[in-house]
């Protein structure tokens, strides 16, 4: 379901369609013009920021998933991407695929 405020953003030229907590919030939005003149907005490739090593260790427990860690450390399961960005993984499932693995959780982002 599209929230009313998200629909309103579509009417504002240059408005960003993603909330501040989204990994795509700072990504550039581009416009593709179709031959019929209609426009399609899309997000350009998001480059992962360089890891500045300000992380705290987390030992992965049996059955944990990236969304569990997002909830635990940021109070929102959708914030798993912050942990993925802080670790050298291509697939977020790699974060929790091995119990006992030590991964980094970003510091200073309000985790508990």
C-alpha cells in the first residue's frame, strides 16, 4: 500500500521517494523518458560507503537472521542493511549463515 505522503511526493519535482531510514534515501533518482513521452523514475546504483571500522562485534547465534539483528540493534528489522554494509558480504544471508561467526555492527546508530 502506498502511503498518502508518498503519493504526494510524486507531485513534487525532485522529491525523494524513500524515507530517511531507507538504504536508498541518499541514492540519486534519475528519469528515463520513453518514446511515448512518459517518464519512469528509477534509483541509480547505490555504492556502499567505505567501512570506517567503527563497529562492535556480534557473535552470530544459531537461527539468527539479518532482520533479527536489525531489530535487536536498531529497533527495526528493516535496518539489517546497515549491518550488511559494515561487513564484506555480497549476499546479506552471509551475515548469519555460520553460527559463531563474528560480524561487525555499526557504532553510533542507536543500537541497544
